[in-house]
């Protein structure tokens, strides 16, 4: 599901983690455990990954995209840019670059170089850049080159013949390294297999240190009409960082029934030695997957006795809900859809439209998003792409599209279309938010379900939405009249919500949608204490009996969090309870001004000793 730059509402803000810039390279890198030949994952100067708890300048610096992209120096493997940095006296001294290994900091502005940071690292933390390979002492290694080429070919999905291409050989020899010799496809295939074996071995060792793992699985049909299954592992490592690894993409023989899917996934679990670590498995809502679940329950020894094992994909449920509504919405925006298709389906018409934009409306040329029938979010993206262009679209199609000469596209059509766009935006934001892989999502599901319920309340009486809301609310109730326990428990573990917040939100969702089967505050508390008892029996620890107030972060406000904070009150900052769960629930609540840009895992890392 894509997002486009250009306005503040085009990419929903992540309510859990600080904003970061994602990329295909980042996604590929997340599945390569060993970055170097020794699996060390070293950086440009032999540096290891950013120490736990810190954020590189490129991901949390507060810079604009254009400035952020210039933070390429190896220094940012060892320094973090912090806004509103406070000195030892608690005085805000502005934007500073802070060493990841000590508290040394330097003033940061847009025209600062990185000389002071470089000298500090080389003088005070030389051990962090052992093995530095600058141009003065670089030694070419054919073995390392072949290993790196194998990793690149695999991550970039290039053919094994990539290193055997005479044009690639010419480029490297003449512009990078004269010692380079092209690598045959057989050698690259062999090197890739070796690299895969090493990465897999390292990942098995890493997973052995993890207490519980959440898995997601989905099926695809390839262009060869064969079925494939993908299994992805999600877990929190020892530094409280959420990790995601695609651990299998395998062919599944027909028929694609419960037994075959079960055997395929169990084979993956055995290969990676995680049979006793399966915390949950997220499927879509296909009936075969529901049948597969019972096989897992009978054959796996899961944490919490499998009570949290099965999760239906929230994004898939949202898709089903919206698809029901689009059947009623689609006819009302058909004129807009047809106008966009008329322009976009012809290169000559698109060219004429672009000239009209620049010549008569002072607008940049633009290709509108097409509405794809089997992707509901394309309807929202189509309507959003038409903002600011409604007048020029109407003028063009009314003049050149024959059916519209007698029945033109008018402002009334656009008014209805943009009302639907606002209605669909809530579902789009929820889908994007709940499909993230770089931050926890189970704890924000109630947040988005609440917003969806409010959206229904606002629009169900509107004549253009009444029939759509009726069908959509019925589908919503089908899946969430019995709220999955994992969403409630995860929300309780979000320090912005806790038990009071979860009970408040569940009650409001029930009132908004007329659902009277959602758990009460006592029900949630009983579920929480039962699950905590099972957790405590396995991971009992003796934590300190007092706790300091929370350390806030800076952020804006959000309507949902204003609703929560205005009703749950503020707890005590010092706790004397002997039970860890009660200590957590009694901690001071997070301030409303700090709720939006809030890193849940960072909070738990800061407070884990309590």
C-alpha cells in the first residue's frame, strides 16, 4: 500500500515510533543478518550497528527529507542528533549531536561539518572503528568481493549472471578496481547458497535467545500458477528493538488445504528450531487458515497455552468492511472514475490535459491515480489525487468526452466524491498504521477501531452514506463483537492506555456501534491477571519496589489521546506494590502532550528494571 508525498495527510503518522524514512534497501537489509563475511554487519569504518537505545541521525533528526538524505557520513553510526538537548543543569541548549558511547555533544546546524565528531570518535573511541578501511590502507580481497556480490544479488533480486556481465566488469575495472575479475553465474549461485546458510545459521542462533515470536503468513500464486507461502517472524530483541525477518518463501503443493499449509509452516518452525516459541500466528480470514489453527493448537507447545495463538489480520478485516461499503459508494462517484480513466488511458489526452493544467490553471502536470476494482484503497487514492485538479478535470472531460457533453461532470459530483474521500481516509490511515513492521501494531489496534467507530457515528445519518454504513457496520460487528484478547492486553501494556484506558475505549466503541458483548473493566482485569500469572510463573523476577516518574518526549496532540487522557486521570509516580503488574498500572500516566509521538518499546527499555 503506497503513500505519496505532497501534503501532511498523505502519509499517516506512526502513533508508536518516531518517524523514519523507509526504503527498499532498508527492507532488504532487515533480512540480512550478517552484513559482512564474518556476519558482523559492520559499517563503512568497521563500526557495528548503532548501540541499543540510540537513533541514527537519518531516522530521528527532525530534518527535512532533503537534509536528512545528506547525513551519509560514517560519523552517524556513532552519533545521534537530538533536538532540544538539555545540559547537566537541565537547560535547553538546542540541537546537538550526541556521542552514542559517552555524553559528549556538539552544536548542530545545517552548515556544520562533522570534523569535531570525527576527531572525538578517533581519539576517544578508536576501538569502535577497529578495522577501518579508508583509501590509504584498503586491500582488495577477492573472497570478500564475492561474498558481497552474493549478498547484493540476493537482496536486490538480481540474476546470478549479474557478476558475469561484460559491461559490469568493464565498469568495475575501469572506475572502481582494476583487480576485479568477473564472477561466473555458477560461482555466484554457489556463493549465494553459502551466504544463505551462514545467515540462516546466525538467525537460528539469534532466535534461540528470544522468549516468544509472532509469525505472519500469507499465500501467493505465481505467474506459473504455483502456490507459495511466506512466513515472517516478528520479535523484540534484547535491546527492546522490534525485529522482522522473512524466514521462508516456499512452494506449497496442491491442494492448498489445512493439512498442506500446516505441514509447510511446521517445516519452517522445525528448520529454525522455534516450535516452543510460537506466540501467535496471523493469517487472513480464509476458511482454510481457520481450519489450520486447530492443528497448530494440538501440535505446538505455545506460550500462554495457545490462548493468544490465532490473530486475524486487522488490515484484511478492514478491507472486507470497506469492500461491502464500496458497493454502495461506487455508483455515486462513477463520473469521477470515468473521467480519470478517460484522461489516463490515452497518452495524447494526458498530454493535452497537462498542457491545460499549466497554460490555464497554473498547475503542475499530474497523472491521476487510477481506481482499481479489487483494491479499495485505490478509490481513496484516486479521489485524493484529484484535489486541486477538480476544475481542470471537469473542464477537459466536459469538452472532449462525448457522454459528458450532455451530462457534464459538476461541482456537485466533486462534493460527493471528496466527502467519500474523507470518509475512506479513516480506514486508509488504520490500514497503513496496522500494517507497519518497524513498530508494535497490536497495541494500536483499539486506537484505530475506536476511530472507525466514531467515523460510522458521524456518517451513518448522512443520506449519501446511510446504506454503505449499514453494511459496513454489520461486517465490523461480525469480527469485533468478541474483541481478540491480544489487542486488549497489548493496549494495556501501552503506558498511555493501561487498564483504565482500555476499558474506556472498549466502552465507547460499544456505545458507538451498539455492541453489548465487549468486555467490561472487570473482564479485562481478570484476563490481564490470569495472563500475568502465567507470565510470572515462567519469567518471575525481583524488581525494585519504587519507580521514578516517566521521561516524556515532545509531540503534538491527537483527538483520540485527548479523549483517553481526559478520562483516565493521572496515577502516582511512586509505587509500593509488591506485584510487578500493579506497579506498572499505578505508574504515572503519560501526559497528553506526549502521547502522539511516543515510542512504546523505548519506554519499556527505560523502565525495564522496575
